[in-house]
């Protein structure tokens, strides 16, 4: 196992939280974080902040009826443009 220091964790903490590290790298970071109170606090803070931002930015999905109205309107406009007024 490679020697992991606080700088290594700092540079990769977002990748770690996103699950983008290899299993080996994640294990190395986890091992350091478990042994280092500073890195544990920083990782927890970053994780909490990311969750807060995700929740604050989440918006509910549009109702299905809205999607159907938009699609219908697109087809209506497309038909009018393709056929055009006065087309036999």
C-alpha cells in the first residue's frame, strides 16, 4: 500500500466522494482518512456541503401533462410550417 498523506487526500477527495477512484486508491484514501482526524473532518465537511448543494439545486420533475402539451405544440407548429398555409 502506498503512503498517502493529507495533500494526496486533498487532491482526490472529490473523486473519492464521487466513486471515481480505483478500488486500490479508494482503500488507500479511506485508510488515511480513518487515521487522520483532520482529513476525516475535511472529507465530512466537503461531503455535507455537496449534499446540501445537491438538495438546494434539486427541482421537482415537470408533470407529465406539461411534457405532452409541449410535444403536441411542437407537432402542431411543425405541421403548420411543413404544410404551410395555402398548401393544397
